[in-house]
């Protein structure tokens, strides 16, 4: 049986635990507190034992590991040559925008969304056409199809985030097919950030958008990494899957001296994760589902008026604190008065100061303490 451990990260090089003073519980950046599977660290140690750490590139065997993983996990048959290795997904979607759009063009994107994704079009002189997701009575986030179609008419690319950050929703096959059809009809490139795809919860299925048909594959860039699923973001290793050879060449050319080769230790760790660590992934999925359910049950008890819709994937809760009418933005309130660090809602879209994102990729004890602190802060404020 796989056991998850959560070492004390205080006093280490952790961005998550160093950003704020020692009395703050950090539940902000998308970085879990669980130690990596020992098979990942063993693979890195074995690579170190070779002794030579020169420039490197993925081996044929490492490519085949990812080919097998895509088939095993998603029923998606890819080819080794489709893979382009990168230091990170964020660099990947910026490379794609640079390669396949021109200044003055348009990009469509569903909000709220991960801040670097939302900011990316502006780096390249592009107009962002926003479509706001709304939750229905059952808590499912969705976008108006007419608004999606209108945005597509004015756009050169669809920047997709699936599973979605911060809402944690997983797109259904029908939803993806509709977006793929828009790309085909309106001649858009599909750029899909699927970094959280290994953490689908409750037995759900992640469907890579590019796997829907050869036609959408031919105009797609899919971005993935081991970093979220196996909690190894510090290895700075990711990959793009680009089936079309001409698109792949344009994507590679867009590096323009800004994106370098991938860390050889990251390649070793990533390969071990995809090849050998599915049981660790399943254990962390179970832990995350339990933490999510704990949060969903305790939040309304401890902080009446705060609401969340349980995530379908990942370790991020998107929480609505607007009913509390806090005197400052929600994340600022809880940092100042509860000493709990959350990601501010305005990071994910304008007008979202009353929302915050909470990272429950931690021990239940840390999560409970954070909730208790937040509840006390609300009571002390007389709410």
C-alpha cells in the first residue's frame, strides 16, 4: 500500500513556505506538501551516479514512456516524434501563441482562469476575448455556447485549460467536441493546458482535446507535465504533444533563444513518474478527494455564507466569500486576520475580490487548522 508523507517544509527552499512569515499557513500556490514517490528520487539519484551532467535531450526510451502513458491513461495513441520537451507548461503556451498568432489578433479563453494563462495573450499583442463560466444550480461550471461562438469568430486561437484552474471542472466529451468544432469552423489553433489531467477525481475521465479527431489533432498543441500529478514542479520539466510536423517546426522555432533544453534530472524524474508511479498517483487522488470532501463539509459549518463547488480534479478549491461582505478582498482578509495565505480571486479575473483559491494539497491537520483560523477571524470581525 502506498503511503503519502508530508515532511516539514519550513526552513527549506520552498517558495510556498517562504513567501510569507513563519506564522502563516500557506495554502496558495499550486504545490502540494506531499513528498515525491521514492521511485522518482531513486531515478534522479541513479542519473546522478553516472557523474556527467552535460547538456541532454530526451532519449528514445523516455519518449516511449510517454507514448505508453498516453495510451494507458487516456486511450490516446501518439507518436514519439510528436513530443517536444520544455522547461515548463507556461513557457509552452507562450511559445504557442508566439508561433501561431500575430500581434493584433485575438485569443478566446474561458474565465476565471489561471493568472499566467490570462496574461499570456497580452505578452504577444493579442486581444483576449473572455467568456465567463457560470455555475448552474448543481454546481457545474459552464459557458454560454453563443458567447463561445462569437468569441471564436474574432479569434485566431483557443487557449484552453482542462482540467480547469481555478474551478476544478473537467470538460466533458460533448463540451470538448463543441470547442473543437469551433476551432475547425473558424480556423483557430487549439492550445490546451492539461497539466492537472492526472488528478481527475471520483473516477472521472480526462479526455485530451487533441484526441477527439485527426482534424483537431492537426491544429493542436497539448501541454502536459508530471509536475502537478506527482508533485515535482521544481524539476522544471514538461512536454508538448504536437501531431502536425509543420506546426511542430514552427513551435520549435518560436524558442528564439528564450527557452532552453530540459534539465536531465527532470527528464529522469518525469520518466520514472509516468512509468512506475501510478499507485502513488492513485493514493494522492484518494487523499485529495478526502480533503476536498472535508473542506466542502466543514466550510459552511465554520464560515456560514462561504460557498464552494467541489472540484472534479486537482487540489484547488474556488471559494465564494462574497456573502460575508468582508472589508477587504477575501485573500487579504484571511492573510491579515487569520494568518492563512490563499490566492486572491482577482488573480483569475477582474471583479473577483470576493473569491479566493485554497490549496488543499496538504495534510488534513493543516487544512483543519487553516479552517479554524479562518472561522475565528470571521467571528472576531463580527460576521
